[in-house]
């Protein structure tokens, strides 16, 4: 299966696996590449650095291999078709925008929590980028039927995106399942949607109503 994957998906998958192994071997030596909140170094954590908005998206909790496995499964399922459709350059651009966008949203949430007296904690994982891929898949292939793993319920891709988005919103607002970056997931979807709208020349990027020649997605 691995040799048949498109170029960027294969590279992202390999990088995540290699970094996961390095985390197992080096432990906290790589903590500086996780996403830390603003001001975290002042209260016992590490401080935020700009590169963390990218590097955190290629790291996973070494104590939980399922975290890596499910993200990489989703990357292969949704990312492969998107890369075949868009081409490698556009796919990489989209994926990185979702990772950075998810990181920005999570940075705001965690930094706000820190200001309220919470202990600084890092964020890591490819889920923000993966949720962005899920959204794009639902937009480009809305009627494609998918089957969930748990529970095994078939549904259209568009429905799956809506369900996941609503669930993440509810969990994020209520604070359910602490330790999961729900707002990062939503941030990946939000920035992915904004980029798709930009590529399509649709609101909020063409408020003047002028016709533009755009490449259809």
C-alpha cells in the first residue's frame, strides 16, 4: 500500500512515524517543538516559538500509539484522494494552512486558559490538519459514502463533516474529554474552509461581486 500513496501523503506519513520514534527515544528533548502557550515559560513550562505552529503537527503522544495510528489512517483515507485531485503543491499548501490555522486557534485558547491560572501544557498532533482534510473531502465529494469505525454507520461525506464539526464544538464548549484539543480541530476545519473559499473566489473574499476566473475545485 505504501508505495502506491501519492507523494505528499507518503512524505507526511513517513515524517510523523519517524518523529514518533524519535520521541520514544529522546523523550522530552523534543518538547521545544510542541506548541506551548504564550507566557508558558514564566510559570514552569516552555515558551511559544513561531516554528511550533508547524512542528507540533508532526508530533504525537508517545504514550498513545492510537493517537498516531488514527491520524495517519485519516491522512491516507482523505488526503490521498485530495492530492490526486489537486496535485502535490496545492495539497501541501492546504494541509499546512490547516495545521497552522489549528495551531493559532489552540494557541489562543491555551494562552487564555493560562491567563486564568491554568498550568501551561503543550499541544501536539496532526489532528488539526486531518480535520481540515476531512472538511475538504466533504466539500469536494459530498455524496461519497463513508463508514465510521466506531460505530460502523454509513453516511455521506458531507453529513460526516457536519456531525464531526458539531460534536467538536459541543465538546470544546463543555470541556468534555479534557486533554483533547477540540478547538484545534475546529480551527483546522475553519482555516481549510477559508482557503477553499479563497481558491473558489467566494465570500468572504469576493464581496464586490466581481466575476473572477478561478480554477474549480
